[in-house]
């Protein structure tokens, strides 16, 4: 939308500016009441002033007083938001270095996301994950121990870079996700599986970060921001599927990519809180400039392992399951993750039989066990990756 336009909705309110930071990454989110035109302007260092990124939003009004605060990170020194004329809100980021800046938008509520990160650190993590997915020269023991526990010695073999797993339970709080025929809610299923998965991964020696431990709402940008600031090595988002055709059944695993399959696009729209007709065109245009794209091969290999192990485990210990394979789609919850990232659709909650499964402790436990096996194999450099379906 061009600067100065509002799609007929008038002046927007800029209600909040939030930040998340770690040693090599900062995310800034600007929240609006509705979309208006915005413009990016990069200002070179001048005298004592550092490089700056200015974002103008018009027509817009700042809700409350001007904001100026320091940011706890190396990429952004300070963030400021103020009225810059009667109809323009300007948000300025002071950037002390030459870190790359990436922007994208999310809806419900409308917000503009700015990611500032160190290129070298991102690609080093991706390279490490790629090496971990290659064949190991010899079998080694389990993964490295969490902080505070002794890890394996050099002579015992080492896991390498894959130590910290971020587990994301989809939906939560006022967002129930999909709801089954007997009112089983996706947000409850995903949290139950995520908790079981965390315990199993910790038992294997991994460090685990849960994006949510209880029934609370997390915006999509918060989930990958938490993963990035926690310096996760892998990101696993757990969901339950839904479809208007209630006979649809099965398990499928996704990694981030542009969705050209109509079913994948519709599913991504549901998980992203959009109408399928809206499409993720804005994000698709910038995907080629995202570092997440560089980790697509590692994410695909992890997705293949997850799909294989979950389906095999369910068949062995629960009953038959339809293997819907590994696919790619544009899930915003995976967008911006600085690590291999997958989204697991653990079954169709819209299918009455699969709803019963998803609500059962036995099925939840087996799904968690399958994901744990896949993560462990990926971390050990297991070369036995199933062919992409």
C-alpha cells in the first residue's frame, strides 16, 4: 500500500513497539490498528549519529507519548517512535553496525516486523546444521548434555552443533486453533504433545525451550523471536490439522517455502490466520532475501526424519495412519527462524476418529516419541533420511 493510503479505513493508530534481542539477533515489531502505507528509509552515519533505519507510516497517529528506549542487543542501540508531522508516525532504529535488515508484515493484528541480524552468525548456524545432517564417520553416543551437566569427552564422540531444541505448541489462549466434532481443541492437543516432547528430548540430553508452557496466546512473531533469542539449534512447531472434508486423515510435516500447491496454501492460510484468497504474496516477494531460505535443505531433511519416525511409531504402537508426506508451505510461524525449522501436523482434528486419537495420552506420547527419535537422528548425523515423497 503506498505511503499516505489506508484502504479507505482512515488514520491508523500505532499502539506499541516491542523488541526481542540476543547476541546476534534483534527483532522489532510495530503494531497498528489497521494497515496504512509505509516507507523505509536508511540513513547513513553522520557525525556522532550511527546508521539509522527510519520507517514512516501514514496516515497514522501514535497512541500516547513518544517512545525512546535502549535495546538490549548489539544490533540495535535504541528504538524511537514519535509523531513526525500531523499524519505520520516515524519509528527509528539506531544501528551501530552493518547488520542486514529484513522486513515483513503479519496480520491479526497488523504489525510490521523488522529483523536485524549478523549474517555470519546466521550462516554459521545453518552450515553447522547441514553438517549435522550428513553421514557421520562413526556412530556416536547420545546428544550433548544440557548446561550444568557434564557432556561427552572428545574421545567419546560429540553431537556437534545441535544441542538446544525449541518446541512450539501451536495456538493458545484466546486462539483455540481448530476444534474437532466433539469440541477437542487444537491448542490443548499441541500443548500436551509439546510437554511430552520436551520431557523426552531432555531425557536424551537436549536442552529444551518451550515457547509456551501453559494456555496463553503468543503472536506468531513472538514464537520465532523466542527461538532466535534463545539461540535454538532446531525449531519444531506442533499443530493439529483440519479440513472441511471430515474424511481427510493423516500426518504430514512441513518446512518453510513458497506454497504453490493449493491445499498447502489453504492450510498455511488457516494456520496463519488469513483468508486463503488473501495469499502470502507480500512475504513470498521477500522470501528470496530471507536467511531462512538458506536453511531449507536442512529443514527438509529434518522434516523427512520427523515424518518417517512419527508414522512408523504410530503404526507400530497405536494403529494404521495415513502418511501424507513432507511438503513445503509458507507458515509465518517458521518465517524468520534462524535455524532448521519444521511444522508437524499430527493428525486431523476435524476427523472424528483422529480427534479421538489426538485427545488420547497414548497417541500424544507416540507422536512425541517419534519426533524425539527424528531429532536425535538428525543431531547424530543419521544418513538414513527417507526419500522426499
